[in-house]
């Protein structure tokens, strides 16, 4: 993911995330019948979470609140959060001194599956289909990109 999360923020998120209960931790607010921009504003104003604030700010700049309802923004937030966790786990940024430990493979696989499921769910939403091609490209590149550094490829 190519947002401006610091390594410290990413490590803190990874360490605090219990994969089994992550969806409950991802969304700190109740999804109400709201338009997407109101939801993004509420997210930015009610959270001390740096990831949530950055997500809201970038989403607002991309105009996503116009096309996505609150539930769809929530789905994108969950997928983006898991994409960030994937990038942390797959690139050794999870607090193990930059090393990728073999015994953590099941955790990495679980995070990958959660990401793919959350992304697929978002991609089936009507809001995703309403986005312009350039917005879709931006969402893919900013929120949903998972990449492995070359030095971490086996």
C-alpha cells in the first residue's frame, strides 16, 4: 500500500491485530444509513487512529464519498486495512527485526485470505461499479495494492 503510514504505525496495527477478531476492531463506529461523505467525515472526526484519518482524507480527495454509501466505505476501509496488514506481514515489517519467520506463515496466509475476501466483497458492491475508471485505478493503487519487496521473494 502506498499511503503515508509510518513503519511504527504499521507495526502497531499488526501487533494489535488478532486476525480472528480483526473485523470487529477494524470498524470502531456503527454503520448507519448515511451517505459516504458523511461517513468519511464521521470517521475522520471520531478517531485518533492515524490509519482511519488518512483513509478518510485520501478517500475524500478522491471523491469516493459521492459514489459510495457508508456501508461501501466501510467495506473499502476493511479491505484497505487488510492490504496494509498483508504488506506488513509479507515484507517483514511486523516487529521481527525485518525478518520473515517461517512459523508465522499461517498468520500471513490468514491475513491474505481476509484481504482477498474483503476486496472481493467490495468489488461486488454497486458503489465500486459506480466509480469512474480513474477512481478505480486510484483505489487499487492507493488502498488495495499488496506488493512484496524484491529482497523478500523466495
